[in-house]
C-alpha cells in the first residue's frame, strides 16, 4: 500500500497535467481549423455560383439570339416582307387548342401534315 500510493498519485498528477495542456492547446487549433474550413466553404460556394451564372448566361444568350431571328422571320412572313411560294398557303395557330392538353400530348403536334 505504501509503495503503490505515491506511484498512483504521481501517475494521476501527470495524466491530469497532460490532459489540461492538451485541452488548452487543442482549442486554438480547432478554432483555426474551423476558420480555414469556413473560408474554403465560402470559396466553394462562390466558385459554384459564378460557374452556374456563367452557364445560365451562355444558355440564355443563345436562346435569345435564336428567338430574335425567329421573331424577325415570322414578322417578315406575316407582313409580306418575304415572298411566299404557292405551297405555303396559310398559317395555322393551334396554341389555344393545345392549352387543354399536357405538354407533348396535343394531337396537332403529332399531325404530320401540320407539323412535319
């Protein structure tokens, strides 16, 4: 009993001192790594937003160019700016009829004589 007590007391004292030292040094390390992680997360989000906005701008720009060309050609056809051939006799509008159907289910879309 007399020999084990001082050894046990010194072991407990050393263990408590080491644990206290680790706890004091671990908090600043955890805080620093948390700051670095948050910074990396912000950089990731910023890069993702920039890439997605660039992609959206490219897709929108291409669609708008094509829409502009189609609008001009349709305007020329409507108001006689382009001479029509005899095979092009009338323009059929089916937007009101197709509003009653789900997208892609309108029978006028699948009619090969109206929409080749």
